[in-house]
């Protein structure tokens, strides 16, 4: 766990704002949406997402393609299939430099929740395998897990998630394969026209990094404003705005 992992990338934020809300289950087998966006840093682009339900066996596929102002592009493809005991997913991501990473995940239903196993292969060819046990509770879920790198190093994590009236809260601890450790907290609160989110990570030295954002959407437009402060106290602000087809 690191501040980089706490921070949502610009494109991930765009996808959540303009695309993720509207691409849930529908009565139709296919759904598409396109968003045009501009960031406060002067970048811009177009993101297109197409999600389609599988007509047999259950599951769905999702394609996401983004083209930037400089003509470069990135993409991701996710394939989710139901199994007799749960489901599995395979995801491929290709960056603007053409490098590709993959994520494979198997989820098995248990008497108390879910057991998850997965493998991530980075663009550099290094792999990381992980296991995770998710237990349902009266107020949410609790999670414990561990991972191992291709070099034989390992790490672990645990968390507790709680549903709230208008969102959720989550807190946990982590131990990385580099020997670093700490704790983290995050929350999401729905609003009338979007949501707010906040998160913090405290490392083994007692230093804390934070990230807070406000997202609004409606009438074919969206915006997201974010403020982040690093472990050494340096802060920065950024935002993204855009439009999407309804």
C-alpha cells in the first residue's frame, strides 16, 4: 500500500465520473457511453466505454478506450464469466506506450462470504499472486489477504468496511513486500448530484498522506475536484470537467 495506490489516476477518475455510474445492469444486452473531458493541467481527450452482457452462461464484457489530445491512446478489456461456485474475470490493460498488463481473478462463494485468488502480471513481466477472504458482517464486510511477488517476497493486508446511510467507510492495515507498514481509512458519501470521497494513509513513521475529492454529474456534464497532501506535507489540487452522451 502506498500513497500512489491511494490516489486515483486521472483517467480512472474520469471513468468513475462519466461512465461508471451509468454502465450497471440494464434490461438491454449492450450499453455504450462516450465522454469528452479536459483536465486542469491542460490535457484533454475522449473516453468510450462499451459494456455487453453475455447472452449465455452469465457475465459481461467491457471495453474502455481513451484517445488523448496528442493522438496517443490507451485501452482496457475486461471479461467476467459466472461459474458454478462464483465467477472469474480476466482484464488486459494497454498503456499509451503500448505496454500491456493483465489481471486474472477467481471468486468462490463460501458460507460466510467469498474467497478470492488472483494473478497480476505487470508490463515488465513481473507477476504478483494474491489470496483474499471476504467475510460478510451485519454492517458490511471484513477482509484479510496476502500476496507474493515473483521474487518470493510477500505482503499482507486487512480491512473492515461499513455501510452507511449514504455511502460507506473502510479502514485497514497493510504490510508491504518491502517491509513497510501502516494503516489507511477511506469513505464515500453520496450527495444529491454526485458524491464526495476522502482517504488517508499513515505509514510506519507516523506520516500521513490524504486525498479528498468532490464529484458532480448530471444533464450530460460532470466535474471532479481533488486535493491531495503527501507524506511530507506538500499539497496539490487538480480537476477535470467534461460532457457525456446520455
